[in-house]
C-alpha cells in the first residue's frame, strides 16, 4: 500500500475516530488484538523467507567499521527498501 492509497481510504472516515493496528496475538485461539499506534516513522525492510513477508531491518552502525581478514570479502549487502512504519 502506498501513502496516497492510505490517505484516500481514510479521507471519508471520522477524523476523531481512534486508529489501531490489528495483529494476531499468536495464542491458541488465534485472537486478533488491536494495539495503539504510538508513532509513524520511516524505516528499512527486507524480505524474510522464514516469515514469508518483509521484516524490519534495524540499522547496524558497526557494520561499516568491521575489520576484514586479509583477502576476506565483505558480506554482500541485503536488498532493503524504505517504507513508512506504524508503531
């Protein structure tokens, strides 16, 4: 979903209505719970085959400073994309 699509979907809603984020709690009954959204921010995601969806990538500030052994190649950078995260 793009930001423009989200705005279009929300424009006919009551501007005073609360907004929640729904997710499966993971319990035995597969309960859907509704969590508060505390902030909206830009972030990076990459596809996770284990989860079959994108996962949030936290910045690794030490990665650039990692020392390599002689002849060792740096690990290839994983392909990420910038997205808007609702937290």
